[in-house]
C-alpha cells in the first residue's frame, strides 16, 4: 500500500459518525447541555488519529515503532555526532526517563544508537546515533515530511499558521 493510500485509508478509518450527527443526537437527548465542545474535541481527536496513523506508517518503513522513530529524529536534529543524556532526550521528547530505557534498548540492539560514557561525569551516559541510525533518520525524515505535507495539503499557508496558533493556545 502506498504512503498516500495509507494516509487516505487512515482518514476513512478514523472518521466514525459525522460530528454534526453526534451533536444533533446530544441536543435531542440533553437539550439542557451545549455539546459544541464535543465537536471541537472530536475533530481534534480524529485529526490526531489520522496524523498518528500516518506517522506510524512512516516509522514502519524503517522497521520502527512510533517511539523509536521519535528517538531517532530527536537525536538527528541535534546534529551529526551530537549526544544527549537519557534525561535530556526524555525532556526533548516530553517523556519520563523511565519511558526512555526500553526505547533505547531496542534501538541499541538494532545498532541505531550507542550509549557512551560521559567524559565529564563517568556516572552519566550520552546517547548518540550510529552511522546506520543517522542514515535511517535522514531517510525517514524525508518520508515524514512528505506525509505531513499530504496531510496538510488542504490548508493554505495562512490556514496552517492559524491552525498552529490555535492549537498552541490549547496545548500551552
């Protein structure tokens, strides 16, 4: 299945009942309530499901799950040869450090990352991409951006900026 087909099929599978139908049902059943927040949050959830499914498809092309994909791209954007401690990596990814260990173990087994002793603090580790990890991340980021562009294609530049601004207000 092509990446574009995967994006389209993920859209179809996350749609469910039309949001307007859901609102009308709630208005009928509970006319004392304003169900309009459900429409906004439902649309956000459906959009998130579609984006997540598409991104997981990109990660799968590299034999990764979403978690491993995030680690590789986070390390890659630091620059060639740059390292992060597991705590710094978790912070960059907005995760707990305990969630990081299994991710790093899986990537290390595949030869995509390496744990190095920190020369400034022997009790600490630094995480770095191997050459294979760097190459895979470089390849996957191109596919990733292509998929994201396909997802956002219905929006013009101003709409994308508006959406980014509005979502930032919710996530702040």
